[in-house]
C-alpha cells in the first residue's frame, strides 16, 4: 500500500443519536485508534476500546468506529491514531523478501512520522527567525509565580506578579464577594448577582389594596386577624366566594423599570373550603401620566388558579404569565386591579373567602437607579 493521507486525527460534532463515525486515516490494528469525548460543558472523557467503542477496518486502510452509547448532544468526539514505536518485522537471511512486508514497514514508519508531526503541530514552537541560543527549557514549577522572559530575553524564568498587576475575578468569585485582590470587568459585573438591572420583586400587602365598594356586598373586606395560640396579628383583604369583587392600588412606577411586561403571584389563606378546591385571582394594569384621566379601562387581565391545601395555611400561587401595563410610559403612576373571578370554572371554592395576605409583583429594570 501507499500512505496518501497526511492527517493523524479528526473530529466530529455529536448529536446524542449518531454512534457510527468514519475513520479516514489508515491504521493497522484496532488498538491504533483512540477516542476522546468532550461534552458541551468541557468535561473530557477518554473512551476505552471495547468498553466504550469498537473498531472495524484497518490493516493499512481506514475504517469506522462504533460507540456503544451515542455521545451526548453538543459535544465533540476526537479520533486519533497512535501506533507503537516498535519494529515488528523480522527478516531472515536468504529468505524471500515479500514486497508487501517491506512496504508495510515503510508505511508504519511514515505513519509514525505523521504521528510525531501532529504532536509537533500542537506544540508551542519558536518561529524560524528566532535568534540562536534562545532556550525553551521551562523552569521548575513555583507556586503563585508566572512564566516570563529573563532580562537577556534568551530563557524563561519564574516571576512574581508585579505590584499593581490586575487579576480579574470569575463570575463565581464575583458572586461569592469574598476576594480582596481581584478586579471585576463590566461584563463580569453584568453577569453577576450584583447587577442591579434585571428581575425585581415589588411586595404589596393585601390590606394596602382599596376595595371596590361599588360591587355587590360592598366589595372585599379588609380584616384583622390574631392567631389563637401564638397571637400573631396580621391584616388581609378578603374576596368573597360567590360574588366577583375587585380591589386596586396606585403605585408610582420606578423610572428604572423597562416599561415591559410584569408578572404576579398572590399569598393567601382561607378559613373555609375543602382541600383541592380552586381560587382564581387576576391582575390587570394601566399607566397614567401627568394630565391623564384616571377613569380609563385597564389592560388585559391575566389570571392564576391556585388550589387550597388546607384551611388556615398560608399558600403561595404560581407566577402568572406576562401582563402588559396599558399606556405605560416612564414616570407614570400605575393602577393595579386585583379581581377574584368566582364565575370562572376553575374557582371551585364557592362560599369561602380568599383572604389575600399579599401580592408579589415582578418587574424588570434596565438601569441601576432612578436618576
């Protein structure tokens, strides 16, 4: 045979499904083929012949690798050839000299050269223009030191970091907030928990909502409770179990908010009802600027259903889908309208009040302050 290919390794992107991979470089024995898998997170796994994969073909040609399990999606599989540095042919004086045997030895020599060249191509090297006498010998490792050229620029040595040298913190170290000798870049800060822009929580007490007294029965009632045993006082706004009732609140909207959508969830309890019965609460919103008429319809209401766990226990609903604040502009006052939809098919806790302890409103800010 001849060795017409010049490469010693190849890589495949993995998809979690494919198990067969073509080996384009020539090899002789199954043990000549090696495989390393790097997953999407950068974790490196050296695969073992037979335990993790099998090989077919070879004998001086290419072949295929069959993985026992498909490598995970988003990774990279590297196949490479590594033949032993041994001479396997034994020539006996006066015996015939088969051309295939002789050529096979030459082929192995060429493949070993390719193997060495592949390793050399991945090594750090000096350019051909480097001055004679420059040494590439590394000094012995030294803790907390860095490699640098010596004063003659002809060798490497261990160097201490110069005073004032900036060491940049990782996002993990930034979040930990404990390092005293590391700097943070704007990008590192933006990706950390110290970035003030992003999702924020506006907690609203249930009793801070104003009942709509125009509804039947006078609207939801503000009530005070003191627990029987431990005497914990608190206030709630109580939405009737049979009549749809509303309550609202006006809030000066933060200038730092991005005028996008909001979400909400509610904290509640009940002194009646049966476990698994449902409550449906909804929230709608509208913004008012300077000079706007406040008697204006709100935006589209978004509802959240929550099921009673047990009487007398505080419960927290799931977070709602996105709510658009109608007509919102920077600097507006926002009216939030909270409603219990007793006529909704999901509100099955008929006849029992939903006592709202608080409403959690989630906004997104785009700046760090309201300047």
